[in-house]
C-alpha cells in the first residue's frame, strides 16, 4: 500500500512535467514559425522592391535611348542654328568695325563728291534697310540695282558683300560664294574684303569642302592677320 502511495505522486509529477515540456516545445515552434513567416514576408518585400528597381532602371534606359534618338534628330537643327548664328555675327560686327556702320552714318550726313543729291547714299541705305529687316530677296535686288547705278561708289564692294550675306543666310551657298569672290576680284582693296574671305571659308564648310575652307581661312589669316575676321578664322582653324 505504501508503494502505491509513493507511485502516484511521482507519476503525477512526471505527467505535469511532460505537459510543461510540451508547452515549451510548442511555444518555441510557434516562435520559430512566426520568425520564418516574418523572414519570408521580408524576403518577398525585398524581391518586390528589387523588381520595382529593375523596372525603374529599364524605364531609365529606355528614356536614355529615346533622348539619344531625339538628340540625333535635333542635330541638323543645331547645325542650321549654328550656321545662322555665324551668319548673323557679321551683322553684329557692323556695329563695331570701323569702315562699316561709321561709314554708313557719314553717308546719312553728307553726300559723296559728285553726287550732290545724295542718290547713291539713299539707294545704299534703302538696300541695307531691307537687309536689316531680313527681306533678303528685296535686299539683293536693291543692292544689285545700286551697283548698276553707282559702280564706282565706295560702297559698291560693301553692296556685293551684303548680297553674299543674303544668299548665305538663305543657304544658297553657290550664289553666296559667287558674290564674295566677285567682291575680292572687283574691289580687292575694299574694307569688306577680310569679311568676305571669312565667309568664303564658312561657305565651303557648309558645302562640305573642308580642304577649300581651310585654305580660304588660312589665306585670310596670312593676308589680314590683325583683322577681326582673322581672329574668327583662327578660332575656326583651331577646331579642325
């Protein structure tokens, strides 16, 4: 009887102890499962973010390609704009260079010898006004009429130069070249000769004749080294 009395308390303790151990194991298992679930969720979130970043990178690459294509399409426009700026630079030089605007202002004040009514001056200023207003066809016609009426005027060479500028601005490079060369041949001592030589170099560039352009610009530098046109010619030669 005493043996039975001792057995049951011991058995009860073992049962209680076993239940406690099971509870601990189950608790640990639940904690492990929860941790694994958190890791799985975190990994899924990381994978989702990586996928989003991959899509963003892909979109950026596509945008770069699209931008590159746009730039390629814009290159001709940039070249045309550059040519226009180079053409317009000669207009700006008129405000700075002696023998250009300063002479035109004198024309307005005092008639040239042998032309008391100021007809030559008025005709030249009318033609130059048309050029300044970007009315190139009318300006060409007016400058040509001026040279026919006043071939010995001190502005006859200038008129040829502006005829060349009109054609150049309209991308009619063949006729622009003819006008500039005619100026060099007919008025070799004219004050617009260096500018005409510069524009001959630019015209050859636009005609895809780099060798002729280099030769024309170098001739300008050699012949008129101290001119403003020579400064621009050197800059252009240094790019090549």
